[in-house]
């Protein structure tokens, strides 16, 4: 039983919505606003509107190359697909594999250029932690603009070109997978919180998650990067798991005011870490590849149940549940 690319895309978006930190209503408002914006455009401007925005609330997740009707029996799942992964898949196919689709996490092509459009998800994450909307909004706006300007320099279609030339369908699933990570870790922390006292209790508990255990075996275990393993946990906040990319480094002051003591993040730049440390926050970094793998695995398991064969590579730590 193969799945079409359309069916895979629909499954990805539905799962992203189900695990989204925002309410269903909020996501529907976003789609409604996109439809209204499209309607208002004059004929000349309509061809430039990314029509996927009318149905897909995740601007950083797209079918980058290929036809929606293509049947997929085998896919190559990865965290990053660069030109080398496209060549690798082509080589594997030459050796007898029949890979119908490259299914990567991080955005490429047109999905990369609109990365900042998913950043407002961070408003919901911060809102749940007690940071008022006006604060998050005002901090996110300049940060998103800065990222947009930096993206102007990017050779964004290079990988898509490789997929096109090799005729290998190519899609990415970024924020939907990251939403799974956010929800999963929030639930995990909530369930275990009463049994934990120190940061080291949480870093140890995280090893119960197979992707983090795998990461640990490859010298990439969850680690305390601010505070010490014997610091008390206090109020734990799962941040920096979803919402496109890291937000404004001034958000840590707001998190401090909201009563947060410990932050759980996938990865953190030194500039962010220093600002968070100045706000007396403890930080546990869970590991970029193991965390991104967790979200992808939760989606890949669903695809395998629909009889799609998964070949993993490109940094994905594949675990089946
Ligand atoms: Fe991610
Ligand atoms: Fe990532």
C-alpha cells in the first residue's frame, strides 16, 4: 500500500496541527487571513502568492520538487538534505533501492525562504509560560526581520535543483515535526516533574527517550549549559523546540519575570546562553539531532504503519515505537 506525496503531505500537516502549541481556532484564523489576503490581491500579484498558505499553516514545510500524485513505497528520511544526500539517494537507487521520495526535516528552497512565518508559534509557547503577547510580539518582530534579511543572501534553490536534475521527489517537514517534539517533551516533563529535584535528575530522565539515549551513546547527551547539575529545577519551560528558529535573546528576561527557572532547549547559541545566564536561568540542551529525530520518528512511525518503507540517513537517529 503506497502513499501518494499528497497523502504524506496531508498527514504531516494534520499531525503538525494536532501537536501545535496554538489552539485550533488560532490556526484557523491564520488560514482565514491568508485566504482573505489572497482574495484581495489584484490579478497581477496573484501568481506570486504561495497558494499552499491557504491550506497549510506551516510555511517552512513544503513539497519542494515532485508531483503530488506520485506514489511512494519507499522514502529516504533525513534531518538535512543537501546536494550530497540527493546524490546518495541516486546512488542507492542505482544499487537497487527504489526510493521514491526524499523526506527531510530542515527547510530548503521555497520552504526556507518563508521560515520566519512560523515564528509566531513562539507567542503561544511563551504565552503558556506566562509571557504576555505584547512582549513576545515586540521581541519576535525585529528578530524575524533580521532573519529574513539574512536569508536574502541564501542560494535557496540549489538542493531543489539537484533533486530536479536527478528526478527524485523531495519534500521537507520542519515545524510539524518540531511541534511533535514540543508536545512530547512538555508531557514528559509534566509527568516526571514531581519525582525530580535537580537538573541532573532531568538530564538522566531524558535518557528514557530512545533518541536521547542514542545521542548519549554518540557523545551527544542532554547537558546542562547554564546552572549546574545540582541546581534545583524550579519551574521548567520547554522552549526552543518549535517555532522555526531561535527567537530574540532578550526573551530570557521575560521568562525570568514569568517565574521560569529552567529552560529545556534543543540547542542554543552562545549569545543566547549568555543572556539567559545573566537572567539566572538554568539551561538544559537536549541535543539538536536527537531532538529533531524524535519529531521525525513520531511521523515516520505513522507512515510505516501505512506500509511506506523508511530508509534513514542524513543524520536522522531512527527509532521505531
Ligand atoms: Fe527541528
Ligand atoms: Fe533543527
